[in-house]
């Protein structure tokens, strides 16, 4: 089965584990605010530190996945996530909680980097990204329905993230231990499309900042402004993430048929409207409508952006850098949302974020319309010049399989054609190729009676000619017709007895 049809489930699992912390951010920040001596702004700052650690890992490891190897790097990231989120979940000491969140964020970012880099090198990068978004949306939706029933402790969300990382750890055995020393398909140049890539990365910082500024305070909007309880808010989030599953499925079915500009540009404009509606929600209907519509569109646009970045560099560097830029904006989102809502209120915050999204939709659409894709060249696996030998496949007699062959190099030997002696062309060619001696011999042959009819049934004497001007090849042969008739059998003695007088 080809790589185009085989689903890389280990990469999908890594994608899910890496992105889960960002998807559970509203309930994580909300519980830090409620269960620990932190204000809403301080809780948002802790969430920002978590995502900042994730973004930092992406920036540091963007071009080093092959150097360290996908398997050890993914295992290190998952172990960091287990240790960091586990410590934050089990401790009530504020410094240890904050440190655990940051370490866990580093682990999540490392896992996401490995997944993004390996997915970007596949021909079906958009399909695998869609499956990853489906996985994390489904898991996060189920957890939003479960978390309210596990008690009010602040450690429930980070504990679930740690358990997920621990469950994904065994699948890393199916990854490569080391990155390939050479790649059969490799882009030329250090980093293609620097201008469009940097523009897309900068736009993604602001795009993700706007998304996660709302997402980081969505729980508080539902609890305080819309007057809902935690169970209802969790149910709304679960339904919203379920709608996101439908959006991702639709994006996977459409694939590249719509191009990249329309889904990215129009989708961002529609998301801006959803943010305004959700931020100004005052009851269940408006809050649910805004959140569900927003979560339906958000993963669709994100999948197209990731696919666009992956197409710009097959080694996955732009995919990782754009993803890290997105994580940087995501990291600043909770703190930005907390500050804006505290200073101006939730509705004003929604208007500011929507305006920012409308601005960044322009450069993102431009890059989607005119991406600079990496140029692909094919090189030998050992990266050494291959000898230019023609190979003929000769089946081995008695071989069990038809594809068991012996490969022998074919050497082409040039052939020198010498016209029949006796003609003018014959004399000229013989003189040119073999020197004066053969030229004189050809001239004598031209005057002989046999030159008039060189093929009159007479035998020919093969005289090797010295090919002085063609060294390294077999010498041509000059056929000299004989004027005598063939001798009879009686003209020769036998080869048994020694020559001598006949015995009496």
C-alpha cells in the first residue's frame, strides 16, 4: 500500500496529544482562577506561559527534527508533558503549578513539532492534518463533557492532558529512530519562499491571538455574562467541538478543490463575525450560536493554513515555523483577552478582535493565492554521483520469482565500417584508417582482375589491419580476394602421418 493511501496513525496521535492543551485552555484557565489564589488576569497569564513554552519548543526544533530523530524527540516531548502537567495537577503550591504548566507546554510543543514536521513531508499533508484535527476535537469534546463531573479541582484538566500523553507514548515505537541521513526528495536552497513564509507567519501570530483571546475567556463569558453553570458551558463547548468535527470532515472532503485563498480569506471574515456574536452573548442561545459557529469554522481555516505552509517546504520547516507562530499568538491570547475584557468589557473586546482579524485576512489571502512552493529535485539515496551505466536485466534460469535477475553493465563498442577494397572509397578509407601500407595494398588490389568482380565465388583471405588511429578497440579486417581457384581435397595430405617418401 502506498504512502498516499496509508494513514500514519502515530502522527495523528502525536498531533492530538500535542494540541490537546490548547483545546482545553478555557477550562484550564477557569479552574486556575476558581481554585487557586489567582485573579482572572493572572490565570490568563499562566495559560499564556503554558502556550509560550509550546511555541518556544517549536521555534527551537523547527529544523532539528531529522537531526535528533522523530522517535527520541517525540518520546522526550511526551515525557515532559507527563512530568509537567502531572506535577501541576498534583500540587497546590502556586510556583510548582506554574512551573509544571510551563514544562508541560514545552512537552506539548515538542510533540506538535515532530508531528507537523513529519506530516509536512507527506504527499497527503492536508488529509493527515484534517485527521489530527478530528482526533483532538473529538477528544476535547468528550473531555468537556467529563470534566465537570470530576470535581472542581484545578488539577483535573492538566491531569487528563498528562494521561493522554502517557497513552500516546507507546505509538512512538513506530516512528523512525533517526531522521534519514539523506532524502530521496529534497528541496533546493536553504529555505524557499522567505517573503511569503514570513508574511504568513506574522499574520498567523495575530490570527491566533484573536482566536485564543476569545477562547481563553469563553468560559468566563458563559459563566458570568450569559449566566450559565459549568455543566451547561461544558456541554456548549462539547457541541461546538462536535460541530468543528463536521467542519473538518467537510474540509477533508473538499481538500484542495477550493484552493487556499477562498477558505482562508472568507473563513477568517466569518470567524470575525462569530467572535463579535460570542463576545456579546447574554443568554444561552446567543452564546451557543456564536461558539458553535466559530468552532465550526476555526479548524477548517486552520487546516488550510497548515496545508499551505506544508506545501511551501517539503522538509516541513515552514509548517513548523508557521505552527510555532500560531502557538506564539495562542500563548498571548489568554492574557490579551483577560486584559481587554477587564478594561473594556467582553463586547468591546470582541469588536477589537474582529477588526484585527479583518486586517490579517488580507495578507493571508494574498499568500494563499500566490504561494512560493519549494522546488523539488531527485538525488541518489547516497548523495553520490551515480555511474552512467546502461543496465540490462537477464532473468536467471530456474529462478523462483520473475523479478530475480542478474544486472550486467552493457559496454557499447563503436564499429568501424571499411568499404570493399577495389573502389575509390575503399582506397581512401583504407589509407586513412590503417596507414600507408594498407593503402598501397588496396591500390594493388584495385588493379587485379578480381577487382572487377570481387564476389565471384573466390575465397577471401582475412588480413588484420593495424588501427593506428583508433586505439583501444578491435582492429578492422581487410578481406583480400584470391585469384586462384579452390584446390581439391587430393592436393593436401592427411594430418595423421609425418611427411616423407611413400613406403614400399
